[in-house]
C-alpha cells in the first residue's frame, strides 16, 4: 500500500513541536527539576490536606440552600476557628513540611530539619511582642509563605554545610542516637537562630514586607487576562510535547501565587468584602482542566463510539479518569502529545476556557472562586463548591463544555479517519 501523504500543515506542526522540544522545553524542565524547586513542590503537596480541611467550614457556612445555611449560621464563629487554625497557618505547615523534605534530600534528620526551619521562620515572620506577650500570626498565613520558603532553604543549606564541614558537636559512641542527633544540631541551630534574630530584631529588616514589595507587581500581572493566558499557554505547550508541565515547571512557579489568591478571596468572603482575584487554584481546575490539561473530556465523548478501535478503547479507558481530571490515558493513548492534528484544538481549549471564565468573572456574571477544592473534584461539582454554591458557574461550565466539544469535533474526526485508515492497513 502507498505511503500516506503528509500535509504541509502536519509538517509545520511537527517542525514546531521539534523546535519546542529542543529549545523551549529543556531549560524549563531543568528549572522544574532543580532540587529546591522539587522540594518546595513536594512540601506543598503535603499541606494540601490542611487546605481541604480548612475549606469545609467555608462550604458549610456558605450553603446556597437557605434552610441548611440557617442551620449552620449559629455555629459560624466556631466553624471559622477550624478554618483559621488550618488555612491561616498554612505558612507554618509549609515550614514543617519543607524543612523535613530538604533534610531528607540531604540525608539529615527530618525532625531536626523541621524544628530548625520552624524556629527560624517564627523569628523572621512572627517575632514575639514582649510588651503584650503576643505573637503576630499574619506571617504564618499565605502572606508569609515566600519568606518562609527563603528562610527554610537557607536554614537547610546551612545545616548541610555544617554537617559536611563537621561544624557539630560529636558525642561519644555510647550516647543514644537521638541525644547525639539533637546535640549535633546545637551549633548550626544556634548560628542560624542568632543570624535571623539579628536580621529581624536588631537590624529591623522585615523580609516579608520586602518580598511583598517585589512580588506585588507579579501578583497583579498574573491576575490579568494576559498573565492567565501566558501561564495556560506554557502549561499546555509543555504537555503537548509530552512533558508534565504542571508537575515540573509552570505549576511549580504559579502554585504559590494561586494559593495566595484563593486565600485572599477566602478572607474577603468571610469579611463580606468583594473578592479581589480571578486567577486561583480552583479557577484552573474548573475552567482550564475539565477532564485534565487541555480540557480533553469532550474527546472522550466524541470517540466513545468511534469506528476506530484504538480511539474507542482509549475513550472508554479515559472517561472515568477524566471525570476526576486525570487525562494521561488520552494524552498519550490517542495520542494528543506530538500529534500535529490535535495541536490547534488542544491549545485553543486552554485559551477559550481561561478567557471565557476570566471575562465572565470580571463582569460579575459568575462568582470568583473562594472555597479551595481538590484538583480531582469532578466537573459541575467543582464550580458549585468553589464559588460557594453559585449555580451560574455550573451553567457556565456546561456552556463551556459545549463550546469545547465544537472546537474539538472536526479535528477529532480528522484524526479518527486517519486512525481508521491505519488500522485497515
């Protein structure tokens, strides 16, 4: 049988994919795999349960059904204590998690690593006021996360340096291991505590305030339509060339900003103030990742009864996973990755989904997300919960699904015809 003729469009897309894989992806992947970025990413994953637990009181106190809302209304203050002790201390949980992860990475004691990073972080972001015997906890929330990350990395690197250079107290062999480990950390811990105390208390340098001044323009930019678009395009471009962009690069950079935005929206909702941000973590799961990166759920429906045995089997396998926003089966099974025919709709899905939701939110047609939700929350449920029960968000997601179905359909049918041709061959 004659070899299939490759169109100019396919050749151009293949050349573009090769260029991205050769010149764009490697530096981004290298950055994402950098040891500190990897440790920070893992530390964030560990504190997700605290964020989810903290979101439950928000759901209960913002139920859209009046009878249920009235049922929980008398307990709102008590329920908000649970929110405050989880979400408002997310910086503290991050310090514990990151300290342990960095220590594990360097082969040091993880408990000591956590204790050191927490102690140093408290000195830097929440110095005690002895006149009133109070501790300002603002820095232990998302507002102090960037400071805590920097302090934790510095502390971990110095602990490794001290260990490598024998800047520790060596106990006799007969001393129990736990005691030897504790005293071994005494000298580096003392140096770190003294250093951060001098910087924060003696010199008066407020790292959190300094970082907020630097990061504020970035926070403003990433919450604009342009910032959202850049993040989405990079995320989907990396996935198209077979790289888990969310896991290794773009998501690692964006996540601290997204979690800061959702926390500020949550705080504003409790105070009855306007929600300040559009681009939050639930925004990504609700409008950009319907069924996974590229919003590939419509493809499962299009190919569910496909005449191509391969695509039909992939759709049957991918749909149950896609409901929970997991789409590796269809990304690599159809495949979409490195598939020039599917490049255009795959990229368009992110552009259309993000801009559709962004401008609807800015126009106050739908409510911005202010309740944190897990990334595996199924479609229709996610927009409902994250918006505090705004049915308009559910309707908007259904409308977006129809739009995405229309975008994907012609390209999906072209690829289906190609697959049928190959299967017959």
